[in-house]
C-alpha cells in the first residue's frame, strides 16, 4: 500500500459510484440496513471498503431500550440475548421492564451486510483509505494509488483526535473479556450483572460485568476507565479469581480485548459536501460511558429518512461545538475530569448513582432524556466534593477566569474609595502578597530555563552573567536616564506582549503592539503620577494623558474574534485607570503578566507549581537582598538623594528584569 501526499496524478475511474462506504463497522452496517429497509439501495452502484474482511466476530454491541422502541424491533433478528433482570454491584436484582438490556454479536451484523452485498452485487475492496475529500466536482477518496468518486461517501474510519484544549479530557475505556463455560449449571441466564465495582481498583476506576447466555456460558469482562490501557495479564489476575469465586470450575473458550475513547475533545473529520461522517467521526460515543451503538442506530434512521426525501445527508454531520455545548456534555466533562485526575472517586460516584437512584431514572439520564429537575434529584444522591473540585479546576482554566477575578479586585479597590487609607492598606497588602507568591518568583527561575535544574557547576556562571546584564543596565541609568527609560519601556512592552500573546496566540508583531498598548495605556491614564515618578528618577518628560477609550480598537478586535476573556481584560484595564498608578500597574504585572508567565514556565519545565516555587526560593530571596543593597548603594552612584522610594524601585526593576526578559524570550523561542 502506498501513502500519497498529492492527488493531482490520480484520475477518476470512468464510472463513479452512488455510495461509497468507507469503513464497515457498526455505524456503516446499521446505515446499510436502514437504507435497505427504506428500499434506497436498488439500482445503486455501491463500493464497500474496509481494512478487514469482516468475516468474524470482533466486537460485542450492547444497548438498553424499551421493548417497543425502533432499535429493539428492527434489530430483533440480530439480537442474540436480552435481559430484564439487572444486578448492580452486588446489590439486589432489579427488574428494568419495560426496558431490557440487549446484546448483538458483531458478526451477525456483518453477515447481514455481506448478504446484501452479494444480492446487489456491490464492489468490495480491502485496504486503507488515506484521504477523503471533495475536489469541487464530487466527493472522492484515495486508495491504492486510485481515486474513487461518488455522489455520497459515508466515512466511518477511526478518527484522529485533535490536540486537546484546556477544558477537554481524553481517557480510555479499555476492556478484556473472557467467554467462559462452567462445569456445573451455576449461571442464572436471566440475570445480567452490571458494573460490579467490588474488585481491586488499582488506582483506577474499574469494574466487572457479566453477560450470561445460558446456565453454563457467560461473558465476564473487566473494564477500566483511565489514562492507561489494561493489559491482558493484569486482567487475568482479577478475572481468574473473580470467576472462580462466582462460578467455580470453568474453562475459557473465547477472548475479547478492546478500547473505546472517552473524550470530549475534537476529532478530525470532513465537513465537505457529499461526505457524511458516521460513528466516532460524528461524535456518537458518549464520553462518560463509551456507549455508541444506540446513537449510531438512530443516526442511521435519520440519514435514511433524509435520503428518502432527497435531502442533504451531510447536513446531519455533527460539529464539536454543537455536540459539546449541551448540559449533558458539561456533566460528562466533569466526570471525565474526575476519572482522569481523581480516579479513586470513580467507584463511590458510580456506586451511589447505581444504588441510590432508581435504575429506570439512571438509564433515562444516561440516554440524556431527563429533565433538569430529575437531574438535580440525581446529583443530590452523588458525592458532591469531587464534582465541586472538578468544577473549580475547570473554571480556573477558562480564558476569562483570571480577567474576571481582576475585575472583581479592581471593583473592590474602587469601592474602598480612591486614595483612602483603607484602600492603601488593602492595596499594598495585595501587592506585597502578589510579589511574594508569584511576582518575584516567576522571575527567579531563569536559571532553570537555561540549565533545566539547579546545576552547581553551571549556576555560578549563570549568576555572574545575570549580574553583568543588570550592571550594564544600571550604568545606562547612571549616565543616560532617558535612554535607559526608553530601553526599559521597549523591552517591557516586548516582554508583556510575548507572555500575553502566547495566551491569545498573537503573532510576534501583534504581541509587541499589544504589549506597547497596555503599557502606554496604564501610564497614559495616570499621566500625572507617571510624570512625578519619572521626575524622581531624573527623567524630565511630560507624559501625555490617554482617554479611557484608547483601547477601543482592541475591544473591536476582541468582539470580532469572540475573545470573551480578552474583552474582560480590557474591561478591568479600563476600570483600573481610576485606581492609583501603583495599584493599576500592580494588578496587571502580578495578576496577569506574572501568572501567565508562571504558567508558561510550568508547562515548559513540566514540574509542579510547588516544586518550581521551592526551586525559585534561593533566587527569590536573593532578589530581595539585591533590592535592599540597591537602596543602600544607589544614592552614592551620582543620583540625587531626593529620589523617591518608588522611583528607586522601578530603576531596580528595570535592571533586574533586563536579563529576565532575555531568559524568557529564549524559553518562548524554544517552545515556538
């Protein structure tokens, strides 16, 4: 098989197809049956493509439904077994009538498709499809150096996940199942054991379920929710004693191994006209359970009905934004977060759901058919703490979270009154706390950015180089304060823009423009205070005043690009213009710039926040020592004795931040 990066050399075959089914798993097979049921396959030229022959059982499909639902009625010939009695995690058996839990062997579904293929004399190819697209004339696919066109292509290939965003989670539902036959007739064929969590969790969320088919035969399957796939040997260590304890002597007659993605992330799928996404490519797998068969069946019915009415089947393609904008997607996201970050909480959550909530309501909830009132009653029965922690963590990861907190802090300081004693006390307390927690520490790990660790051989050389850069900038302040100020403003704007630009994915030039804008806005909306501080630094210059609406062009950009977090940032910057300069600048420097920089450092090093802060501690303390030394020595360097404390502070910041800007730029450059 050849993989091709270009399609220009391929010519369409002389006769195009009406339908091409790219992949012949459950979703495509269900659609073929639905089209046949609607008599939509007669006189159609059809091509079937799959990587495998589909001539053996490779999966087990299960679903629950009411006895009179279309899925139960139409698939009745394929259903190998159904159960009305359910045992949940060693609790008493429960009758779920008028619903039942149904089982379909994949081979029975595949055989129906093979019968239709033979009846209609469809073309079949075994191979891997590399590309599915639309060339402006019709949809097409590339396979074995040939180009196949069709009126409609149904694409059910396993999709490639796209990179996860901050609030998205991707874990696995891996499973190993044994089909067993017992020596004695000890199995109740009418009782399905659903999610038995009374096994060793092994720092995951895992359970066993038992599908009985006779008095001596059952499928016993171990399932794990987690980042790591369960291995066959691991499963055997749990399944063997479990089966022996439950059923006594037995023999293993078949093995089933598989994995289902549990994800609320986006996948790569086509959105071109004439290409219809099926199965996982169309987001039919429910993230919190892995169930998909029922969703695929009803999607197949909708597609068949649409085609029967000559409608656009590709209009039924789901987008990630639409699928994951519902409240059920929100619930799934919280649970996925817990299963990934606190897997030990999975067992108490599921056991509470299955034991405390009536099974009919639970199944209705998992089918996303409950009302909000019913959902509240369900959540009341679950452990609250893990969900509240997950909600807080996910909320803190939102792009608007920090901007929202800064808005609240700004409003608080404004409510306290401008230049009042209480505003000063609280404002300065916040500044000092912020500098201690993140403001200075985020600049005290530059040695880690260069060496990756506290290297006793390299660190002294790094410190010497750092002090040289600081000394050079100090000399500029001594001999040319105006040049030093211009340099300070320029590399500060560059540095601020670089950190913020990484968060909002700005280009380098756009980042510099933003950094310059926000710095000049803070200074220009406090022109009198800025001029006074500069005067104490022996820089005689008059800072022009800027109006509050000076950031309006950025607001327009944020609205056009739907950047809510960015718009909130502009709001609190505008509000902070009514605060004293030091509070306004401090909120930006600590609350936005330093926190953004700290997160970027944490991602770069891939260390915990605590570890980075402890590694920064020696240099953090050194920075405060240098500040004290600076206040003692600087007046003797030729600068007048009447320099204000804040003037000296900003000169020190200009000196110590110069090598920091260089170090951070190196980190951003490596990560680009």
